[in-house]
């Protein structure tokens, strides 16, 4: 139905409105019933155009309130040729009273804008700047919420707004409001579905990380040992664990850097969030960026789905970058940026993301040498080296070997079905004398192999590498390490401690205090040693000169 002839008359009589405008509104309302959300904007513009032409006015505008920015934003507008659309954005401060009235659901009808009351002086001045001479504005209200407004205006002449016309304009405002509310609801639903899908993928990824962590946690039940160097490491852990500072773990392969990283996380304020591990030596450079920062679908061949990176999964928790010395130079700069600002981009995306992640780095390389060779960035080293912890090799804490051996035997008994297996003095001697280039990891492997091949009730050490025999000198005493092996029939963990303390005390003539004596050699406070001796029942063997006997107190 066309209304061109009617639209050209400057004033629309009531009977024409009643006869034809009703039909126009019915047609427009029907056109919005099943409109696709993506086509809604074009449909609204077309509807505004038909209303403007039918009523013979100059322009019509739909807008929304941006209270946070203090602005009125025009979202849809149509004006006859020669008339400019309503400027956007407009300041709410320039229309304080009109904005307030529309906000609370009040319509505004002005045959002449000069009819505004005296307390609307600011609004009047702004309407004049906008060039309006006459206007009718209605709030867009749906579901008890004011979404914005729709206005109809004349800039070239004044006009009247009969009551029947106002009623029908209120109806079309309701049609616009309901259409916009439906789209908003659809948009909210779409965003919710996208967010649900994102959370589902994140949950699946985090569950995989947690499963990996649970399996990993069963590999190490405790940090075993009481040597002085190990106690120094424990002291450093206590100092830094509950901070968010970056930690750099330095040490040979197999010394337990991974276990120290686990301990740092479990004692931190982030313990309830994920602990994510990345082995920088395990993947080629082409895949490492995707592993760390994630990728978008189609970012590279084989990227069939969006995938969050390890830094995203570790958000709020801790990420362990093992073998960080193997990180390619091109990724070192990107890692430096994450450490400095927490910002990164997924591969194939320009969107900057943020992460709140504590970083623990580990390496068996000499990073200073790599810096001199130009293979590692000095600025990255200073970032990750805020709190370095050196994890000592096993050969520097030989006094812990008997305790570790007993621990591994107890740990492996259920797996291997060896309920009764004794650790003999000869086995202890072999283990203590060996240099352990593979450190604790090698020790555990040797213990497991030996438990498998030992036919009887006594552990027979098997699998120590070629050339080890030259370093195994039997049950002799290594005074420099504070180790002595005494003959016992069987050694539990408590028996190993007791035997070791008795051996050290025997070497010192049972002198506990003083440099070079028992407490000093064992790296214990004298009172702590006395308490441990009392608990384990360690006493000096009876001798003729009882006055020289030192009893722990």
C-alpha cells in the first residue's frame, strides 16, 4: 500500500490518519513479527522512512541512553533529502530534563519547542542548536525496561500533533521497543551460548590438566632427606612460596626440580587453582607458540578448532616452564611480554588477552653461558631469575641416599609385590659410593630394577652403569660426606636414620657439640639431634669409662 500522496501534505487531517495510518501501522507491526535479528536494523530504517514520508515530517530517530558515558546515542535515523540526521552522540547534560522524562517513561510532545517551561532552558537551547521547531518523542519500553527513545521532528516548520496521531505513534514505539527487546534477548542468548561453549572447552582443558596433575602428584609423595643443602632449599621454598614472585629452579637432570615446583605451588596462595606444566624441549618451535598462547581455528594447517593455550589454562594459578633454556629465541620475546604485562595473543588472532599467572621456570643449562653465546635473552633471564633456587645433585647430599633408597623400596613394594625385602649394608655402601649422574631419578630406577632382579629377601643392587665399579669402594667410610655404613640385618626408614646417626656419632667419639662433631656433620642443631637420638633410642654403647659417656638430653 502506498501513501505518497498523503505524505506530501504539510498537515495530516484526522480522518486521513484514521483511514490510512492505521493500515500503515498494522503493516509495519506485522513486518516485525518474524524479522531476522540480523535484518532488524534495515527493517527499522525502512519503517522510519515510511512514517516520515506519510506524516510529512522531516526526520525520525531511534536512540539509546548511554548513562555511563553521559551520552545520547542515535542508533537508527532517516531524514528527507536536505535535512541532516540527528547528530550523535549528544550530551545528556545538554538535554537534562527531556532525558529524565523519557527515562521514566514519559512522552514529550511539542508543537512549538518554545512551549517548553522556563526550567527547561538548557534543553530549549540544545533543541534550537539541533534545528528542531516541533517534535514528538516517546520512550521505548519493553519488559518494564526503558531501552531508549523514538522521536519524530520538524526542522522546517511547526506542526500540531493530534491526540489520535499521538496514540498511534505510541503504538509504533511499542512495536519498535518489542523488536529491539527480542533482538537484545537473542543477543544475550547468543553470548550466553558462546560463553557456555568457551567455558565448556576451558573446563575440558582444565580437567585434562588436573588429571595430568593428579597422575603427576602420585609420582612424588615427599621431599626425602635431611642433609644441610636440602634444608637450605626447604628454607628458600618457605621464603618464596606464598609470594607471586617468579622462581628459577637450577639443577641437573633428575635432581627433583619438578617436585620443588609442585611444592612451591601447593604451598602458595594459588594452590586451589591449576598447576600447568610445559616442557619447552618437547615440542618444535612451530608448535610451541600454540602450546603456550593457544590458537584460533584455521590459524595453521590442522587447527580445526579454537584452543586455549597453557597460559590461559593457568590463569589464577601457576605455570611451570621446564627446560626454559630450550625456548626458541623468537618466543623468548613473547614470553618476556607476558611476564612484564600479562598480555598475549592467540596464534591467528589480533585480540589481546590477559592472564594472571605465576611463573616457575626450570633448567639444567647454564643460562649465563647461553646469554654470552647470544642464545638466551639477558632481559628474560633477569625476569625469570627474581628468586633462583639451586637444587643440589645427589652426589652433594650422599647422606640422604639411605633414606631415599628406603623410601623408594617402601613406595615400590605394592607395585612389584615385594612385601619383605631388606636393604643390606653392602647395598647401602654401593649406593652411597656411586656418583649418580642421573641423580634421584636414576636412584629410583636402580632401586626398582634391583627389586625386580633380587631373588631372595635381600636387595641386590643391579643396573648401576658401566664404570660404576671403579666408583664403588665397598663399605668404607667417607668422612668428607659424613657417611658410614654399619652392619645391620634389615633397614627400615627409622633404622636407616638410627644406623646413620650411630655411625656418625661413633666417628666423632660421641661428641655432639662443636665444629666437625656429630651435630655439625649431620647439619642439625645439637638440641634437634639429641631429641632425634632420644626418639630413635640412639645411645652410646657401654664402655669402661662411663664418665665419658654422652647421653642425649
